[in-house]
């Protein structure tokens, strides 16, 4: 059983060597893109939520 576990981790190590890791610059740039998209989506959804809330308030009154 321990041989199978050791074999598994040896294969994992081999697969990690095949991975093409992004550079620091690419990672920072892509993180910035994700943050901007998240910000834009949250503002958009916040505006929609506010508008629908106000519409419901008008219907209830």
C-alpha cells in the first residue's frame, strides 16, 4: 500500500514538472483583470438590485 502511495506522489511530481507556470508579471496582470471584472460586475448587479428594490417598493405602496 505504501508503494502505491509513493508511486502516486512520484507521478504527481512528474506532472508538476510538465506544467507551464505563468510568470509573475502574467499573474499580476491576470489578477488585475479578474479584480476589474469583479468590480464592474458587482457595481452593475448593485445598480440592478437597487432599481428592482425601488420598483418593488413602488408596487407595494
